[in-house]
C-alpha cells in the first residue's frame, strides 16, 4: 500500500512539473465573497488544479478553507449555514455572565464601551472586538494547530492584511490560520486590529484587495483572479456624508485593484461576477452571490477548459492534496499533553484555569474548544480570549491567550428607563456608574453610582474578594436615596398622596458565590431617613433603623427582559429594629422580620416561550405601622396599573406569560427578535397583616409587542386589571417602556 502511495505521489510530482503552475487570487468584498465558491465549483468540475491560493478579506476565508483541503461543496455548506451576523456582536450572552455581572448589565443597559483612567476617556479601537468573529472562524476551520509555514497546507496559502500604523501590505505566511483570516478581514473602525508579530493588522482591502503580485511571487505561472470589489456610486447615488465616506473607501480599493490588474499577463484569467447590485454587509445574499460566481465562471468556460488536466491527473492532484491535509488533520485526534497560559491581564491565573474547561488528556473537538474559550471570555474582563494548538510528536499543547480590556481598568456604565401610559405620569430614570477594577491584589472593585429621575440615589460600594478564587467576598455600601411612590388613584381603601422616603443607608456584608450563577450573603444594615407626603395634611416622619440581613440568589436567565430559558430566584430575610420618631406611632422600638421571595423562570420551545413570575413579601411585627413596603403596578406586575401604584407591607403576586417570537417570520426582517406576548396576572398588597384577604386578589392581564434595541427593550401594550375592595371600576391602560422594564 505504501508503495502504491509513493508511486502516485511521484507520478503527480512529475506531471505537476510538466504543466504550468496555477495561482488563484480571491479578492475582498464581504458577503459577495460567496461568488468565489461558485467559481471554485466550476474550476473543480472542469479539472483545473490550483497550486497556490492567496486571499484578501473574505477571500482569505474561502482561500484558507480551500488551502486546508476543504472541497467547494464543504465551503458552500460552511458559508450558507454559519450565522455570520453573530460576528458583529461581542456582548456576552446574559446566561453566561457571573452573578454580579448580570446585576450590573441589568441596571446599566446601554451598550457603550467606555472607560476613564490616566486622565482620559478610553474606547476600543473597533466597534466590535472580533471575539465572536474569531469563534465563528474556529468552528469553521476546526481545532487546527499553528503552522510553521502555510506552504504545508494542502495548497500553499497566503493571507493579505494591512499594517494600520504604516499602511504597508503584510503577507501572512505562517502561524495561526484563523488569526491570519481574522487579521485580513478586520474592517478598520468596525473590528479591532489584530496584533501579529508586533504589528496592528486590519483588512487588506485598503492596501491590496486583489493580490496578483503575491501569488506571482509564490511561483504561479498562470493566475486566475476573481474580482468582487465594490464599484463606484453614480453621481445621483451620493446623497450623504456616509455615501461620500463609502465612496472614498471604494476609490482606495479600486485604485489598488486596478494596479494589480495591470500586473496580469497574457494567459492569465480575470473573472468579474455581476455582483455590483449586492451589498457586502447583507449575508442573506450569499446564495445569490454564489450563483453569480458560477455564471461568471461559465461565461469564461472556454478559457477555463484550456487550463484543465486529464481525469487521471486531477485524481492524482486531489489525492496529493488529501495526503498533505493529513499533516493537520491527524493531530486533531491527539490528546492534549500540556496547557500554557499567556495571561495579559490582572485576572488571577487560578480563576482562568478554573473556567478553561480543557484538561490534559482531552482530545479536543472544535465544539469543546469553543465552549472552553467562551467560558473564560464570560468572566467579562477581557478584550479577547484565544486558544491555539502547538502540535508535537507526543501530543498537543494548548496556548491560551487572555488580553485585558483596552479601555480599562476603570469603566463608565450608563442605564436608561422610560415608562408610562397615556393617562398618568411618565417615569424616567437615568443611571451612571464609575467602576474601578483591580484596585487590590485580589481583584477589589470600587463602584460609584448616581441615579437621576423618578427615584434618585447616590452611592458608593467597595467589593473585596477575600481569596484568590474570588468566591468569598466582603462588601461595604453607603447610599443616599429617595424612594418615590406615586399618588394612589386606584384603591379607595388606600387613598394617599404621593410620598417620598429619603434616607441614608450603610451596609456591611460578607458572602459566598457557591457557583458562577449563585450568591449567598449575610450582613448588617443601618438607615436614617425621613418620609415626606406631598400634602400639608400629613406630617413628616423621621425614623432610624438597625438590623441584619440574609440574601440567597440564583440567576441563569438568558434575558431579563424577554427570557426564553433559565431561572432567577432571590430570597431575602431582614431582622430590623425600626424606631419611628413620631408620638402617634405605638410600639415604636419593636423588632420586625421581613421576608421576600421573587422568582422568574422561562421555558422556550422553538419560537414559543412560557414565562412564570412569582413574588411574595411580608413584614412580621407587633407594630401596626411599617415603612417596609412592597410595590405592585406596571408591566407584568399588575399591568392595568401604573408602575408602583399599589404599596403595602404584605404582597402576593403571580403571573403566567406567553411570548411568540415573530421577528424572524417577517419577510425581509432583520433577524432581531420581535415578541408578541400576553399575560395573566393576579396579586395584591395589604397594609395590615389582619387585612390580608385572598378574596381581594386583583386579576390583570396584558397584550404587548416588544423587541430589544440599542437603548434596551422597547415595549408597547395594553394592560387590564379588575376592581377590588370598595373601588368599583376596572382599570385599563395603554403602556409603553423603553430601557429597563423590570
């Protein structure tokens, strides 16, 4: 058998020497790059052997796959069945975030990446970090190792990028093929540059979009160049600054392409598919672009057939490619013998090791590699996380690289919330936070917050992990806050004016993260405050309080707004001694116990989601008066009433919600979720324990339409609530919200 293989390889080597070498050049053009696949299919169908392949931008993707040994059919499957739009979002899925990071994102829902340190504002160097794009590449190429030379691939390969600091063309010929692809396609301003060998590399389109000279230098005698670059806009199409900027970019690309075209010689073949009307950013046109590539190749079929070899020669060519592919395919089945860490951050190596789920002895699949990288990236402390394999005779070494966020270590966060209806006061809140990280050796954080709007607050909190694993922590928090409760217009038994509770609070706590999604915490809390009523008939009420608390939480929801999977549970107990400084309140200095339990869970089945909501709160005290109130009212919280319309010391609430994601069913839709939902809700609040009456439960419901935006969730709907007590009229509201709605 080995003798037969040797004879085949020698035979192919002599036949290859006897014919001219053919080089393939694949230009950049975004989603239009599927046209390259159409050309490849025609080339293979007509026995055209490719000896060298060079690509820029999307051309580096397709050229890289082809150089690894993938067939045009396999590349087509990769292109058409990969969700490329995911590459344009690097925000970590909520369900993967740590417990504290979930709380932070829920409150600060505006998706800005902004830091402040060293006396200046900092931002990433790209709109997207490229982490998701890198993961898509790793899934498509597999867990391949690092190459000493891309000449070792099934077809010798080069990727072309540009050094953003010097504008020089950089030809990538070794190392990680996924990093080479990523660098060659890192659109300036959209994706962060990729650092390779000390150079900051971006999309090669700006320097050499159709690198004829590169493939010629590799040894090609005949060149097949495929041009899918954008064409210039016509005069009447230039109507905005964006159009002008796009035109300037196209001019730059066309100039480099025209220069490369001038290097083509007689006998070379230039193919230009009819893709001018296709958008480079619309990945829904992949199938159309592929067909146009086939059509363009068929129009040049006579010239293509002149480059064909016999069936026997092409079979030998494909066999030789397959044998060369074994150099990178066989190590995929070798076990990991060592793990090395290139930690370019202040995150403790022990924490990174804990979350990197690959262990020595594993035979790593591309899916396992993706999950391991995602787990580390979910720590939310890195600009990017990458893993590469170095293959040796005895096995594979994994090298994990973690790079700290370039806009850190101190971050600015922003939140926004606007809720209202057509008949009552709108409630607007704006939140700011300045978070300083790594202020101590164990990863201490200092968070300063300001809330302005319906309810205002200013606070400072120092969070200190107490061990290297950072699962045990202490917390000290001081805040001054104004809780505001709207005038009760709905319940004749609980008529009250609008009231404000202004108080200062100090908390001291210690806790334990029993896993990434759960927390337990105990501590002490003290308050000093005054209650104001917007009515001169009521006196102000001063109070002070001292107590202890226990908090148990778990959160695996994949969205706080429109969840489809997971659960969020919070159980809290407070033991307080409240002292009301008012001569009309008896038993002023009696202790009280507050209990609360909140739960939200979701189960998604295709486009259908069922959400359950439950909430319970009570105050156990010998004192008839208590400022420890719970609220009801608002979207999915007795939807017929405005936000926090009902308050009382004792609360019970439950809801069942059904949501249908119809966004992806809309013809021409963007793929964003668009939820049509309805809810059935029931609950009430009571001021006195003796007045709690299940017969007074309010039944409510809603029908709503919602989606996620760059400002957070947007919801509009109709809510309805039945009457209760001595209030005889049912309530119906048309409500809306933008931003946080929890």
